[in-house]
C-alpha cells in the first residue's frame, strides 16, 4: 500500500509540473511576431484624416474672345477626412470631404468703356464618393461628387466698384478624379490624385453694356500629394515561425 501511495504522489507531482515544463519549452521555440509594411494593409475599413499639397491650373477662360489675364498656376494646400469600407476582398467603397486653400489668383477681364471684372478664387471644396481596387497595401480609385469654389468677385468702372449680376452661380459644380493610395505603416497612408472641377459657364446680366460679350467657363485642374492617418483597422497579419 505504501508503494502504491508513493507512486500516486510521484505521478501527481509530475502532472502539476507539466504545464511549467511546457511553458519553458515553448519559450525556446517561439518568437514574437514581426510586422513588415507589406503586411499592414490587410484592411482598409475605417475613418481617416489627413492633409495635402499640390497645384491648381485654371482652364481656358474668355468672354467670346475678350482676353482675360490670370495667374493660372497656383499652389494649394488643404485637409481631408473620410470613411472607407472594404466590402469584398479587393474592393473599397468610401466617401470623402476635402478643402484646399489656393494661392493668390486674380482673374481679370478688361472691357471697353473702362469696366474691369476681377475674380479672386480663394479655395476649392468637395464632397465625393469613391470606389477603388486594392491589392493589399495599394489602392487604385476613382471619385466624383459635389464641388465648391470660394470666389471673391468685383466689377469696377473707372476704378470705382459697381453692382453687377451674373446668370450662373459659378461657386457650385461637380468634380471627378482618380488616384493611387499606398499604406506604408499600420495607420498611415500616402496618396497622389488628380481632380477636375467644373463650375459651369456664366455671363453678365447687368450692367447691360457687358451682356453682349457672352459667357465664360469656370473650371480647374488639380494635382495633389497627401498623407492620411487611419483609425479602426483590423489587426495586421503577423509573420509565423
């Protein structure tokens, strides 16, 4: 009986020590996961905020041949925020709000009779939807939606400001574009994109002396480089050993 009891005690002691031995052995053969930038882009779903820099270029503007002088190429800088949803392994649907401040731009039209029209376009805004194709860290997308132009306009006669009326509100229009975004770290991505803004055509209703000169078109082309900080992403895939 004493031998049986001794054997049972020894067996119980070995059983209790087994987990600790296993833990010691496990520590010798397992390493901490190592993450690489290529593994970070496992999931695009989430909110993001960011900023951008670039350039804006006005389209061709004229009143039926009346020459306009303008500084077409301007620097821009701004902010953006949005939400993406990866609804299939390789497809991403999203929405984004964006605003870009523009460098000094005075669009001037000089008419016979000493009339001078000036439009200082101070900024471009947009609210767009976008859809893209992703292959992990990269996202190729197209976008489009509402656009806003922050204009400061005036008309002078012999240097004195006078009231005027245009038949089109060229502060509101649409934008379309395309871009490429790359996630280089767990919460960070960079992007480059082109956007075209169209605010329609306008003509003078008053003063009546300017009505015969016809209409002018309002559009802009932009190139932007940006960076985003992203929230609420799924855990990245870890390397296994």
